[in-house]
């Protein structure tokens, strides 16, 4: 694999609302992985989907408040559309894309039939004739652009999960509204930002073989991955706003401080209740569990006492 010079790790939040404790914990881990291996740490705002006004500013302020810092300017995906278009054009020139006219509902109906994994695009539009395509175009249905994948599976290596093989399908590259899709944008960005270490929540592990395959098709290096456990609520579901005091602002309103929240995150990782900077020396990714942190209290987060 090509060696990336001056490589970076990153945190890439979607500015759809305030970061919750689980997001903050992932950000701390991404920072620790990057800083403990001498990498730059960059922040990227994944703002091609839902954006809530003011969320980005609050997210950056919260990350800084719990003791994280980053290198260089914050990058926004919405400023990088030409880069995604160029990558899509390269794939198209190589015969690796096709237009898809399916609605979400049609795909859902097709994928509940007993063929292929759930959510796997069944290839309805892959082999349309030119006449069929022309008919769809005159119907006026907006076309998405899909990858013409020549693999059904791809294997990646993950620092916590080891070898992980997962499905690859004809992933959407450009949505029907013309906006580049997340799976394409993330691959282009990571490579162009020289990010060779991707640390993120393990809910994204199943998408990773698709992204690594896409990187390979584009001739881009595949990053090192570490998919870290999420924070779940008492019912074992992904943390949500209704689960109580889940954001930094909620915790401050209960009388906590950013330092206490950072300390609680450290103790949730099995470390003494200290700041991210103080964790750096002793940080060892091989200590990390694959088990989620169950947040069964919905009030003030209490850092555990120093062991
Ligand atoms: N923006 C995505 C999210 O907040 C994460 C993307 C990534 O880390 O690759 O879920």
C-alpha cells in the first residue's frame, strides 16, 4: 500500500445537532489514536446531508471544551463539491457507473425479497437498454448515479475487529438531487486530506468494505481503520436526545464542567478520570474493549474514582 506522507487522523461529525456523549467519546478516541501515533488530527464537517443552523459552531466549541485540538482549518464537504464530481467523472470514464431511476420504496420492496443482504441494491437499473433509459429520462424521474461494482465482497483490516469481510454493492455515488453521496465523499476526502487513520463508531463498520473498495477503484490508499464501540442507552439502543442529559450543554446545565465530562469519558474507557492530554502517554488501543458503554443513568455523569 502506498505510504501517506505527513498522515492524519480525523473526526468528521455531521452537523445535524449537538454532539452527544457517544460522539464526544468517539472524538476523544480519534484524537488519542492520532496524537499517540504522531499524526496530525483534522476536523471535517460532513455537511452534505441534514444541517442544523448553529450545530457546527456548537460542535466545535464542545470538542475544544473537553480538551481536543486540531490542525489546520476545519474542512467542510459543501466546499468540496468539484472534488467529488472529478472522482465521479473518473469512475464514469472507466465505465464504472450507471444511472438508477429506482425510488427508495422500489428498492425496499426488492430487497425484502429473499435475495441478497438487506439494503443491498438488487441491480434493477444496472443493465437497462438505451431505450429503457431514454424512457425513464422522459418520465422525468431524477436519476441517481451508482457504482458498477465488480465485486460482491471486500475485506478490510480493523484495529479492533481484525479482518472484516463485508458486502460491496452498486453503491450510490451521486444522489438523485445531484449531491455526491456520503460513501463517495468520505473516500475522496480521506485520501485528499492524507488521512490514513479512520477512527469512528462501529455502526459504520458495515459500510467500510464498500468505501475501501471504492478507494481501490479510484487508485487511492485505503486507510487504517479502528471502529470503536458506541455508547448505548439502558435499553441497548443508540443514545438519543430523549435519553436525558446526553450533551455537554445538558451536563453543564446540571452543574457539571467540561473537565468533569472529559474525566467521565476517560473513566468509561477504563482510564483514570483525567483530561485527553493526560491520557496520551498511557493510551494503548489494544486495551480497548469492543463492548459498548451502556449509559444507564440519565443525569449527571460521574467520573469513576481513580483506580
Ligand atoms: N459524518 C459521519 C457521522 O457523523 C461519520 C463519517 C465518518 O466518520 O466516516 O456519522
